[in-house]
DNA sequence: TGTGGGGTG
C-alpha cells in the first residue's frame, strides 16, 4: 500500500483503514485503493460512475453522465479489462483499432486511470499527425472527463500551448512537437506513458519517434509506450518493437485489438476512368444532392485552390437547381476544409446542414470539400456520402537533383478504405469512387509509401544529430531511407557546416537545430547571427526568414489580377524578391492601425500574422542565444548587407544566366531553369540567388535576388573552390571573376592558386 | 509567364 504514491498524502491511519472506514474514504476519494499500473477495469468503472470527479474533486455534471453512457457503447470500452491487464504487464503495446473503435479518445483516459500520472508529477502524451486532430480530440476528452480544456487535459501544438504545468496530466500533441521536445530532453522524463496515435500514417515525425522510443525504452524501464494504428500493418509494428530477452528468441510486442464500429458502406465505381476528376467530382456531388436520401457529403480533393474552386462551382450549380425547382431540391451548404484555413472557418464543418427553404420542402445538405485532413484525424458527424476521386498531394523527393516537390498522385488502397469508412460513422452510407474497380485492384498501391522514403532528410538528420544519434545510417528505422537520400542529407549538412567532416554536430549545427525551419533557412539565420556584426542586418534577415517560412503572402483573385499585380508592383524592390518580402513585412508593421491594409494591398493578412508569429518565435531563440538585433539606417548599405548575408546561407542555390532567352543554369547541378513569373526583378541579372526550385509546367526558380559573383568567392570559398568545380560555362564565368579579382591590389600579389580556403579579412567591397 | 497535402522553440 505504502508504495502507492497516491496514498502518500493520506494519514497513516487512512492507508490501512478497515473496510468500514475505507468505504467512507472511497466516498470522498474515487481513486481510493488504486495502485498505479495495477488498476483493474472494475475499479475504473466504479471511479467513472463516482459522484465526484477524481481529478478535480468536483461533483460530476449531468453532461458527464450523458457522455459516459455513450462512451460505454464504444467497442474499446467493453475491452477495458483486457487493455488494463496488457498495460499492467507490458512496457510496449501495439494496438489496432479500426475506425469507430474509440481508441483515440478512450485509450489515453484508460492509461490515465491506470498510470495515475498526476500522482507522480508526470504526463501521458498522445501524439497526432495533425494539429486539428490534437485540438479537437483534446476538447472532446476534456468534455468526457468533465474538466476544463487546458487544465487536466490539454493540447500542445506549434504556437499554442494549451496546458497548465503541474495540472495537465493528459496531453494531446502533434508528433512534430514531441520530436522537438525530445531534442531538449532526450530522456523525455516528463512523460510516464507515450502513445503514438495514427502510426499507420507513417509521417516522418512518427517514424523517427518510433526509432527513438524503441531505444529509449531500453534505458527508461519506467516508460510505457503504446503504438496505435488503424490498419492491419500491426505485425510489422509488433516485430519492430519485439522484446529481446537474453538467451531467448525475440518475441513480438503484444497486440491489443479492438474491432471498429461502423455501419456498412456501399462502394460504387465508375465504368470508365474519368478524364477530369474535379469535374466528375462536382457532377457526382450534385447527382447525390438531386437523387439521394438526406445525409451530408464529404468530397476529397487535393489542395486549397482546387477546393475553393470546386466549392464555388458546386454552390453556383446547386443554386441553379434550387431556383429551377425549389420543391424537389433542398438548400446546399458547401464548406471547404484544409489545414491553412483559419481555425474559425475550420469549425464550420461542424455546423448543421441548412433547414428546408419552407415547410414540407426537401431538407438541406452539407457538403464538406476537404484535403486528406478529413481522411483520418477528424470525424464529422452526419457524413453519409463520400466522393473519392482517388488522388492526394504527396511529397516526392529526387535525391539526384535534391528537389522535393508535391505531386498529385493516386492514393493507396488503405487510404481509399479509410475514405470510404468516413461514410459509415453514424449510419449506413455510400462511397462513390471516381475510378474503376479494376484500377482499384490492380493500379493502386496497397499502402501509402512512408514519408521517410519520400523526403529530403536534411532536417531529420540534423534533428537526430541533435538528439545524440551519430550513426544515422544504422539507426533502427522501421523503413530505412535510401542510402543516397541519407548521403545527400549528410553532404548538405556538411556543406552548411552543421556537421563536421567526421559527421559530428558542430556548435553551429546545434544552433541550427534550434530553429524550427529547414536547414537552409535555419543556416542562413544561424550563420547570420554569427556574422551579424559584419553585415549589421540581423533584424532584417530575421524578418526575411520568417516571411520565407510562411505560405505565400500575395493574393491574386481571378477577377482582379491586374489590380493585384499593380499593388504588388508598388511594394516590389527591384534588386530582389527577398528585399521585397522585407519591404512588405515592414509596411505591414507600420500600418498595423489600418485593419484593411493587407486586404487593400492584395496581401494575405493571415500569412502576414503568421510571419509575425514565426518572427517572434525566432526572436526568442535569438535572445536565448544572447544575439544582438541590428539594422542599419542607410537603405543601400542595408540591402547590400542583406544580399551578402543571404549568400552565407543560400550559396548552394545560385544560378547563372545562360544565353539571351532568360534561362539560367543552376550552379553545380546545371539544371536549366527560368525565373518564376512571380519574380519581381526588373532585369535579368547575370547571377542570382534563389529560395526554391519548383517544378510546375517548366522548372522555375522562385523568390530570387540579384547577387555579385565575387561575393560567392568571398563568402563561400569552400563551395566555390574552382579546382573542384565541374567544368562548364558557370566555372568559366567564375574563373573570369576570379582572375579579375586576383588582379585587384587587396587580393595580394596574384600568385595564389585559385583556392580560397580562408579569408583573412572580409572587406566591404561596396 | 503562375504555387503549399501535413508538421516543427
């Protein structure tokens, strides 16, 4: 009994109290007699039915009792005893719960009742791949536990920490957030149990966390880990997390399985492949609206633009239908859903379908047009029809040319099944697949490729290095990335001086890992911090970095393109897009009192607010590192300083003009690229630095700034060491610059070989 | 001549 810390606050006489006394104790104390991690289902159910809430000692509300009754109907609830027993006996559990099992809301609560984290000052964490999911599930569970969100139950996502230290013991969080935390506390000591939810989604962060936790479990025997997944790749997780007892064969991690509770969903396929899936999707939604019984519709499309466009068209067509025959067609409400939508508008998906236009007329219908966020993570009540064109945007990475891009690609069969399942949450439903059954069987991959196999791993490798994991090639991945991808990542980090030649994390690399940005961007920032006294532009680079890390700020409504372009021209700085971004942000800051400023200038107020947020976040990191914020008054000097500072971070993303048709060749890779049409440069400079390479109709470089080639030799001498430079026009151009530079008096006697290992003194060449 | 699925002290 005494080893139960929960009882430590009780008087000794109460601890071993006789039966009669203990019944009065349990009247006031719902968790009386609970032994951490040895709790039985019967005890939990009793505590749940208790008149007092064990966590805040308040009487349970009527709403609590109502929700509890529905919870008791969830499949996972009837297996509580089984779960608690497996939880008591094992350190690592793999759990499979199909859609509708209630795993995401119930398992963390069961764990809380058994683990009693609040009695030992610890937390139970449950990770989610998406922010919306972390927020909405936390709210739901707070309601279920009859506590205020942000108190005993909270969530933690970037920019928003809804937890109260010392009070919160159940925390939903994004997987990326837990990975960030692990960088500062590799032992994750705050947590007594970590639950990785939606593991089947195989996000980059979840995959790395699985590797870390597998390792950590050996060091921290008190840490319990639950890996939850919706589909049946459980065997893979089980063998990955298998137990190795000395002298025994490895035994797979125990499996806890809960059936789903869904209604049957009838699946329809098209007879022929659809040439235009957006058009076909709109047609199908309207067909449902005209001909099918009441019930809401969920349509999956691939991105913001496509979704907004489809919503407009559906609304227009539906209005036509209603105007033509109001007595046979009900009103239709069309709601978009994607992650970059403001949270308030995201909430609209939960609004009820519209009422009939007049009594006796057909009921209204809600149509949610969504990206993959609605595929798992988010449950929308009332969905009866799913329209699945079979596509989503997926990251693809080409390590040869080091380019990561988003490509509209066919989804996997597992994904298609998830989507269909969304139609059967509340009653039997229908799923319309806009592809043929033959394609479903023979063309779709069984599972979505794990993200770790489709990404540029530079960031992940840097994070792992910060976590103290040195042998990245032999890190225990569930699916090991291609060696070339790892090599490219290591090579990039070495060029950026984040890793030294032995692969050890440098102090600069450590600083870079602190910033929640891509290595390129964090490098430019970190390097700028170190060289800021020289360029005196840390304040400006900070702003530019923030602007580069948020979505596009320029709005260009289809019917006001000319006006938008005009507004943009007024803010454009001819030397380069980076300076333009700085100018936009500064103007935005100066016009904070004018609430319509962003709108009047065709700028996204939300993206600018986000940039402000990121800037503040980065500023805090700078302050922690005690680095000064500097800016120079003189605009010409400042712009030059910024251009030079940019080179320190982006020297690998430089292109040289080639011929007269406006095409450029990227340095070393020799890719032929064009300036993106959004580029604001007034001429076509010989040498440019770019933020990103995009592959759309043609290969483009986007966010481009003019530079001087001698700065490349000056600020990135190792990368631009001509003796190791591939032959070509770029090298010849650089050689000319070098020869010219060698003739200059400040560069010595002209006897140096073309190898600029170290610059003694960097002088302002302006 | 025209873009971002999801995530990050």
